[in-house]
C-alpha cells in the first residue's frame, strides 16, 4: 500500500514571533513580496518595521486586492519579478494565504496567519476564485510552505469568533480521519503539483497522521473552553497556545495527510442554503461533524461529547444556528445531493453513501442538536 504524509518545512509559534520574520526572509535573500490586506498590515505594522530594520530586509508591498483569482496571481507574480523578490509572504486570512501559495508555486513561501480560523496555512493546496468571488478551481503545489509562523499575541487580539470557528473546523479532523482510514481512501498528501487524480499513484494516510488527528480532538476537549476565555481577554495562555496549534498545525496535517470525510462534504452541501452564507467555514463544519456522527451511527456517548463541546464553545449544533430557520424536504435532498457528488469527500465514509441517507442524517442531527441545546436531550 502506498502512503503519503506532507507538512511544512518549519512550523514556529510564540508570542511576538513576528519580530523574527526577517530572520526567515534572510534565509532566502533580502526582500520579500508581502501579500496582505491593508488592514492586516496596519495591525502589525510596528512589528514588520522592527523585524525589517533588525534583519536588514525589505518588504515589497503588493497592493493585494482581496481575491485569490488567476488575474491577481499573475499580477503579483509580475510584481515579484519586477522587484526581484527572493520569497513570498502570505499574511492575514485565507484569501491572502491562498494567493501567496499560488504566487510562490511551492517555492520560498512564508505563511503568517493573523487568525486561527481554519487549518489551511500548513497545506500545499489553495482555492482559486473569479475576480467576482465565485469558485474557480483547486490548485496543488509540489510542497507545503517553507515556513508557517504564528504570532500568538496577534491571534489573541483577534475576535474570539475566529478562534471558535477554527475549533469547529478542527473538530471534524479526527472523525474524518478515522473514517478515511477505515475505508482506505486516498488522501490529498499524495497529490503533487499540477497532477490530478488518476495521473499519479494514489496514496493512503499514515498512522502518524491519524495519531495527530486524534491528538487534535483530545486537545480541543481539554483546552478549548480555557482558550476561548483567554482569547476573550486578549491574553496568551498555555491553553490558547495549545488550541492555536490544534487549529492550525494538528488539524492542517490531519485533513491533508489523514483525509476528509462526511463533515466537509455536508458543509459544501449546506452552502446551497442562503441562510448559511453569513457563517464561517468552521461553524458550518461543526454542524457537519454532528451530521457525520449521525450518518455513521456513532456511539451515543461520543455524540453527546461533541454536542457538549459545541454548546460550551458556542458552535452550531442545529440548522437554526447557521441561519436556516425554514427548509423543505426538497431542499434537504438538494443539500444532500450536492454533498454526494462523485468528487466529494463523503465517499471516504466506510459504507455505501446515498443522498437519501445523508438527508436523513442532516434532518436527525438538526433535531438532536436542537433538543440538546434546549436541554431536552440529556
């Protein structure tokens, strides 16, 4: 059996770690293309100036326009070439990070998240959109970022909802990895740059990745609520450090090297419902995780453990929590059918999948979550 595992060349996190950014830029040269939203640059300008002066490096401002589109990537690649930039930095949220991945194409890439809302920073993939913001395509590169740098003081000062959403995304990691391992489904870690399925040999997940996914879940249960309280107070504690690592590193390695399953596919289906559009990715994935547990008939105690975690953190446990107050049977089936298209990760579940079964799981998860939140289910 062919297995694969992929990860960044270096991951580093700590308070005021951004002050060391210039050191890592120096390993490539003396200048870096900085891809970041102006608001994110303003938040950390003092640290950028300090590390630039300390390590005698130059940040080339990119004028990032906010969308990871082919046109924006081409423009930024020309900017990097014009200024002889030695490396690329993606600083901020998901769009800036994905744009930096596309500009760098797997070479000399430093990722600096300013929020811990998703597990995308460590991965070798990105999502491309049209200039108007519609989905375009996925992109895969030959390797993960050269450096992923996390300044935990910056994360602590970001709105707590981002951290909670990241925990919602990370919550699915172990359950999807477990399903993928049971079904021997291929994982994204086996996809090299520019190669689509069927062109190169498929790869399954490693025991290492599954163990990291399990550690991710254990960390969430142990430190999630404590980390939320710390972020509420805008301070860094050991619990917050652990949750940042779980949200970004453990979940990132888990989804890419251990696999996705029903939770993310159901998330994708839920995007058909307009009410969900105002909610974060991780918030919808949290409810998708509950749906997956219902779909696979997970033990009652495990389901209650996940429900309790979500309720304590303020993560969605029912459709009302993600903006859906009315839904027809036809809409349930449409959501399920979208979750079950051939290329979706739900087919990593270790049993046959039908749209009808997925619709039933969503309906049931919604009822269970509503009852639990309202104290009916104990």
